């Protein structure tokens, strides 16, 4: 038995048709295959901009789905 806790109503993301990107802190669980890849959007200007968004995201593509929470908390 597994218990899953999240911060707000979870969203089911089907990444079978197109690549899907999720913040690592928002991802709750995902299908066993394929494993997520790390996508980086780091730019030197991001060091000065505190509202630059996510530096790293989990990239999913292939047969499967992921569950994400609306908050990264």
C-alpha cells in the first residue's frame, strides 16, 4: 500500500502525445517507463533575475502519464 500526499488537487498529465515538462518539486509520481530526463533552461542573465522561472524541469515523453500538484510546496 502506498499513500500519496499533495498540496492541492492533483493533475494527471498524459505525455504520450507530446513532451511534457514538470517542475521537480511539483511532480508527485509517474509511469515506470520512460524515465524522466532533466531539462535545463539556465542562462547567465537568470542569476540577476529572481523571476526567471524554473532552472531545471523533468521532461517526459513516450507512453505514460505523470501526476503533478499545483503548488511546489
